[in-house]
């Protein structure tokens, strides 16, 4: 049998492919082998069927028999002519000593069927092994880093390594041990000039190998972002000029050369891995020495192991932080000689909650009351608002607000004490920053002092507090609470002592309302899904848990049983009126027990319907007993407000405008004034004769878009409710709103303030005239949502960041009405999240979803600046990017990269505000370039805070809540703010006014 001869093929400098085809194999093992350079290679194992064979990757070293040894060729007949001799002097190998670590692979020709499948499987296994090796190297690097940090400084100053002679530039700078020398460290995907600590002679296996050549580029051939991700192809640019590039350590005598034959081939891979591991370990060293950090322990000082680790080189070139294990390198401006010079404490400025826009009427009840002082009390997010209307009935707003901020999660219900001063508010259960559940609770507080008087039910309720009511017959001594558990537990509490007197499972159906009979505190009524329950409470006064509750179920009899009974009210004669989902008002009274239903409710008499009146089309959401004895009812579908006299005779009615939504709650104000809460989160004021006008308005769905006017105290918001709203921060009123027909996610004013650009979730963006509200431009860029729009400081350009990873640049006319495509900034490997313009309007800094920081030369043709070092001293007109040297200290420990949603620097460049995912607004000093930087923290939002922006004069800060659809306007106090800084508030909510809490 004759076997074809093998031939060699060189590709890209490697011995890559050896093609052969064989027809069989000899019967004995010694006949299945290969002859390489005169050396016989025996067959050890088979991989493919007899017709096809494969040679594994080849690693050859010069002038050694083992170096010429090929990995086993499976089932290849042992013939002298099996392999051609190697070319004597291949041109591609002349630059390498002899063969010099050639890599290759031998494949048989015409691999078919299982042979090709096995080859693919082998390649996949190789990739998996390479990934596992990278993980092993990373773990080893971390271990070596910790070992190096624990080595005392004296161990780094051995006498075996003298200082480099004849080169004063290599002398150790202040703050580093004398034996430390700078070198260039290769970072795998990112090569940068860094500093590593080199100790006196150690094990050869831990050597970093030979130094990098002079003039090594800062960036790899693929354009590299500060986040470490390769974004586009192209040649790298040189690194920082003249600082570290010429510095090279002398060749260590005890460091073995890579191609040296002094060690065996089996030891070389181990040495190579050790060199890579120690090089990787140097990447995680935070600083050149402990002395440069003031002698602080690197493991306990700010920025130690965690989500943010920083390492600085000799001249303070860069700092590094980690998010989800990904390194993000940021260059230090030349004006900062040491990070220790930067401010380290919280800012002198503070925030005070000035106004809350919105009202939670979309999904809550029992949320609108009038206090004895005339203030209207309602809630939104975690804040209970006390609003004093201004002007006459039906007139414009202009009143003031106070806020109770003692709650830690969203408020769900309210009840006002019979004295008209004390208020009870119940909150839902939430989760804290670490995901641990928070317990629902009821607060009883004084509306005049905003001090918490009693905390009731901590640990007793599940999920949240759904409804609550004070007793009236005994001056409000008791409080009834229904929680949101599956059994909707009904409990009675002693208000003064915070003690539970009785508790019972009410029903598995939803409970929407609860109340005490105003003439008899032993009678409690609940209503909800398909039920009205009359409870009798007896005994247990003053004895915890000894009271009993018995239920009497309302009998519908011949009347249709409605699906929901959302509201009820007690009449002066003892009867009860209920409003249901069928639009009927039912009158309930006590009646003798029906003989067909003996013992119902465990009593001789039961409650039944004595009268019915069809009042509304659709559900009735609210009933209110007026001081003159008449009753008001509010409809859902028909949006009518009807006044009823004795015998349910309609006396007067009014209709709420459609854009305000249906009636959710009704409260009687001073005189004939009425206050109406609607399902579209508006609070209306007026009367039945003159109509109603809004005094409080808000969004109805999640908010994301926010921008402030460049010269007025106005701001614009948009969100998932498709409404674009312009707010007046002086009068605290809505200036105008329009329907976008699509979800608005971002917006920005033109520097002139005459037009505003709005980005939508479909890739479409609009430009509107702020006076006429007309759309002057309507453009579509791609089909992905737009996350940021930003005008340049001079108004000549408009940048639009999209989720298709592209920043679209438009040139804009002087009035901002016309625009034309100027170019596209392409290079990000993920969606755009934030961007800012430089003060000269020529450059852009941008962040992306995979934590990249890129810089762009817009005026030069939308080109990416590959040398990021040159942008370290560039001044930015705004700073909203969440990643950057000036703001990296705002990131908390253990952050996953999504904990900060928005960031904004004040116009005076003194403070930076941060919106996080934990319902908090933070205030930091600017620049904030120290790890674990302290901040002033403010609560109030009940959902993730999606955006923050300062007004044009930095007098106020505006923050948006996500799911809670709230807008908070904060007054900036202190240095550079609108007033003097208040005294440091107490951290105990019950001992200080809740309006001044910074928790």
C-alpha cells in the first residue's frame, strides 16, 4: 500500500496546516507513527476512524529533538516518506531563532462526517480550556496581589538588587521604596503604562519577563475604551508623552530568557503562566506604596478590595475602578498632583424638600382629607403632603406645602383623628438596599409639629397596610387596621399605647375600606370584593389580645350582588350607604333575622338593603358626607360628581374634565369648597356651581425624561404616560402639557430656551416650540429607543444617543428649529446611556451600557479620540456621565453598574447630585474622585430615582421617581445655595421634624 506524502504550508508566520490522506494503518502499533526530522514519533492513541487522522497543535523549539517532536499523528502508517523534510531556511522563520516556538496544526484532507464533527468538538474544547485558564490566572493574580500587600516594606528592600547605574531618571520617587522601578505592564486587552513594584531577587517563576520595548503604544490595535472594551478597529495611539515611556528597568540577571535552553520544555509553560500571573497581579495593586497613601492599610482604606479598586502610577497618570469585575481606567487631570488633595467630606450644601408634584390617585384610596387647620393632607411616594391652598375657590394655586417624611416606603392609606390634628398613615412593605424585606408599619404623627407620636404594628402586618380608621365615639382612642396579607387580617389597636387589642382573619377577598361606626365604637364595617362585613368588637380594653371580633355578613337578598364595593359612609340616623361597581348606591339597615338564614353572623338581627338608587354609569369610587347632611358621590366612568339629599334625591351635579380622569376621593374644605382627587393623579379645587380647577397635577406612569430651562426656573418632564409636561418652579404649577402618542425617555432645551428636543422609545425624536407647543421637527434615527439628547453649549449641534450603539450628530440652526444630519459617532459596543459636550462645543464624552468611556471629536468629523490621555484636561459644559474620573467616587461598594441612574453637576461646579436605584438622592462634593466618598442622602421617593437636574441658577434640584411617578423639587441651602445651611438634623425621625430629615 502506498501512502501519499505530507507537505507543509506556512500561514501568518506559523506552521499551520499539514495536509495528508491515508488509506489505512498497519496491523501493529509500531507501524502507526510519523517520522519527523529523522526522529520516529510513535502512535499513542486514536481520535478518528482509520481513513482520517489528525495531528494536534505543534510546539517546536530549535536544535532539540524534543523541539522537533510533533504531537501524535493518529493511524498514519509508519513510512519513511511520510513527511517531507522541513525547508532549510523558510523566510517567515528568519526572525526567530531556528524554529522559535512555532505553532501549527496538521489536518488530513477531505475530512468528512464524524472526522469534521470531532474536529469541531476539539476546537470547542480548546476554547473552553482557554477560558478556564483565564479564570485560573485571574484567581492566581488576586492571591498574589494579597500576598504582595501583606509583605512588609522591609522585604521589598533587599540588598541583592542595586539601583540602576548611570540613569538618575530611574531613581525611586518619593513615596516608593528605593528598589521599586517602573515598568510597562501588559493588561491583556488593554496595554497601558503602569507602575509595578519589583522586589529584590525572588523565584524565577515569578518574574515579569523582559521589559516592553520603548515607544510601546498605550492602546492596542483595536480602539480601546476606558472601560476596557474594544470598540472599533484601527491603529492604537501613543500613550502619555514623555512621562513613563522611556523608563525601562535593566534586564535582571536572574530572569531566564524566554527561549533559553537552561530549563526543560516541561518547565517553560509553567514559567510562562507564572509570568502572566504576576503581571496580572500587578494590575490589582492599588498604589505604588503605602507611604503615598499616608501610611493607610490598603485593605482597610477607601477604595480597597471591592467593586472599586484604584491603582496609580508614579506620576499619577490614571486611576482604575471595577464594575462587575470589569476594569474602568480613568486619567487624572494634570492639575491634580495627588488624590489626597481632593475634598474628602460631604458638601457644605444641603437640600430641603420644597415642593412635591403629583398625587397618588391612580391606584390608592383613603388618600384625601382636610385638617382642622384647613390644610389638605394626601400622599405620594413615601411622603405625606400637607398642602395649604392659595386663592379663592376655583382659583389658581399658589399655596404652600409641608411634608411628613418619616416613612421608609410608599404610603398606602391615611386616616385623620377626630381632633383634626393627628394623622395615621400606613406604608407598604418594601426591601432595603441589600434586598432584605422591610416590615410595614403605621405611623401616628402630629400634623402641626410633624413629629411622630406612635409607631404601631411593626412586625404585625404582612405586605402592607391596606386600610385604616380612627374610632370617633370615644375621641379616637382606637385604630382599626387591615393589612394586605392573604387573609387580610383585621386588628384593633390602642392608639396611646400602641398595643394590639384584638385580631381576626377577615376574608380572602380584597378589602378596600374600613371604618368605625361614629356612634358606636364596637361596630366596625369593612367592604371590598363582593362583600360588606359588619364586625362586633367586644372586651379586651386595656388587655392586649383579649378582645374578640365577630362578623355579621351583609345580605343582598333580591338585589344583584356587585363585584366590588369600594366605598361606604355612615349616615346620622345609623344607616350605611355603599357605592358599588354597578353604579348603585345601596342603603343598609338593621333588620330582623331571616328565618331562612338562621343564626347568620351569630346574632338575632342582620344587616340588609333597605333602598337602592342608580347613581352613576360605571363604578362609584367615593362617597362623602357633608356638614349639611347631604352626600356626595363620585363616579368612575362618567366622571360625575353628584350631591344627594334625603331619600337619595339628586340635588346638583358637575362633571370632571376628561383629561383629569375619574373621581377617586372627595373631601369637604372650608365653606362650600370641595377638593377632589382623580385617577390621573390630579387634585382639583372648586365647587359644584363654579366648577373645578387643578391645584396639584402629576404624571400617571414611570418617569425618565427631565431637563431644566437654561435661563428660567422651569423644567420639562416626560415618561411612560406619553405626556410631555412643562412645569413652573416658581408658581409650582403645570405650565402646559401635550400628548406625545409615544413614550418619552429624554429631553433637552436648546441654549436659547425657545425649543426643546424630546427622544422617544421608537427611535423618533421631536423638536417643539416651547411657546406655541408646535412640533417644528420630527426625525427618526433607527428603530431603537433613544436614551439621551443633548445640545452643544453654543447650540450649533444636537447629539442623540441611541440603543443601537450610535450617537447621531445634527447641525442646528441659530433658532434651533431646523437641523440636518452632520455625522455619526460609531464605536460603542453597547447602547448609549449618557453624554456631555465640552465647553468649546467640539468634543463629546459618552458612556455606554457596558461601562465604556469614549471621547469624540465632533468638529473634526465625528472621529473617536483613540488617545484618551489627551482628553484628561478637557473641560465639560455639563457633567451627567456616571463614569469618569471626576465622579467615580459616587459609586457604592458592591455596585453592579446599574445602581446609579442619573448624575448632574451643579453649574457652579461645587456639588454633584446622584439618583440611585434605592429611592435616594445624594449630594457629593465636586470633584468626587475619592473612593467611598461621603454624601448627604435624602429619601422620599418610593421607587428608583431616574433623573436629577439642577435649575439654571443652582437654587433648586429636581428629581424624578420611577414607578411612583413623583417629581420632587429640592431647595439648595448653604454655600452657593438659596439660603443658610440648617443645623445638622437629628437621625431619629420621632424626635425631629420629619421635613428636615436627610434619611
